């Protein structure tokens, strides 16, 4: 779908030589770093690889940026799970303590330490006129939307079960997450990139991007909205008690992004789920037309 709009290089983010060569060859004005091992349950199976991909991979990207002899604006995407999760009711703010119970969350908290070290050591804002590099971090909530086929993720699991006319197996029905449609944080990253490029000394910080706190939903709520949008579907609860730990309650405070960047979410939780289910429905009906349908969804969002 993207071959006609960009040059694509497929590489392992841990391959430092390839990453450096790609960055130096391309000479980017902007870098948006989203490459990751993003799955919590998978991180229990491959913990060391998760740390390598997420923390060392980010260091490789920043090394490439460090070698550029030009202005470059960098947006690094981590996760809402970087926070030390105490299962508090109140939403987490950007200055709350970082931590991580599971390997994925811990790897992303480590990633932020890497970012802070590079910012202080090589991209210090006090010396911006010398190096011309500005770095900011986006911490997004749970992202849903068309095109995600990962294992052990709620929406892909729902879609696969619905299409097969099988019940969805639900692990943590009452876990609450800040779900958002993928277009929302993508627009936020672009806006942050523009602001950072225009005012590099003002916006080189971390920003939460997610829905309003009132739109955070439980897994059961997400399932019921998905069934409503799809038009059918059932689910059953998995009563297994020895599952790997996952946080039960997580909300984000997005007031900094609203007040400083002027960004705010457009979609309600129900609208986000509806857009997502419509994309997957189109996938099964007309897979060859997905590029046009994806563009259609994006333009509708931007014009709303």
C-alpha cells in the first residue's frame, strides 16, 4: 500500500550499521521512531529481545540522528505503560514516576532513560544552535484501528473470532484502558513534530496522547461496542488464574497536550470502535481497495 508514496527500507532496528546507513543516506528533516516489540504477553516470552528492540533500538536511531550534520526534529513514541502503575483511579501525568512490572513496560521505561540521556549528553537544548537536534516523546494510550493483526491483542482477536463466527476468549474483562483510534495519535505526533520544529527549545518534552479520561473503557465495554458495530458476535471469559500479570487500571491525563500543543481527541470511544470495525469489514469485503478506503477514513477524520 505504501510503495507508491515512499521509499521503504526493511531492517531490524537492532542492526546498528543498517540503521545508521539508512539515516545518513536519507538525510531526514524529521524522524518519527515507532519501531518496537509492542506486545505485553510476548515480552514475557522474549524479555531480553524486548529490551534490545525497544531500548537499544532507540539508541541506534538516536546514534544515527547524532551523526547528521543538519537540523533534525525527532519524535520518539513510547507508551502509556511507562508509568509505575499503582492501579490508581486518577490519570497519569507526564511528570509521574516511570516504572514497569512486565518486561514490555520496563523496556519502554528504559527507553525513556535512553532518550533522556541522549537529550542531555548530545542534544542539550542549551546548545541547540550547535547541534540543531530537537527531541520529544509521545506516550500514546492503547491504539486500535484497521491493519493490526498482532496476536494477543484485543481488536485483532475480536475480528478473527467474529469472522470465524467463534466466541472471543476474554482474559481480563474488567481491565480499563485509554483506547483511541490510530488516526488520533498519528495526528498528535505530526502536530508535535511541527511545534517542535518551529520552537525546538519549547516543546522538547514528553506528552500523553489518548482519549478524555471519561472515555477510558473496560475490555467488556470494548467488546460490547465491537459487537454492536460488527452486527454480531459473542464472547466467553477465560477463568485461568495463572496468566502473566497485566495492569488492571490505566488512564492518561492529556491536559498538557491540549493546553500546550492545542491538540485534542476528536473521536468518542464508540466512534473509534465503529471506524475500526468498518475497516476490518471492508478488508473482508474488498481487500484490494483498502488503500482507498484507508484514505477515505483519514480524510473524513481530518474534515470533521
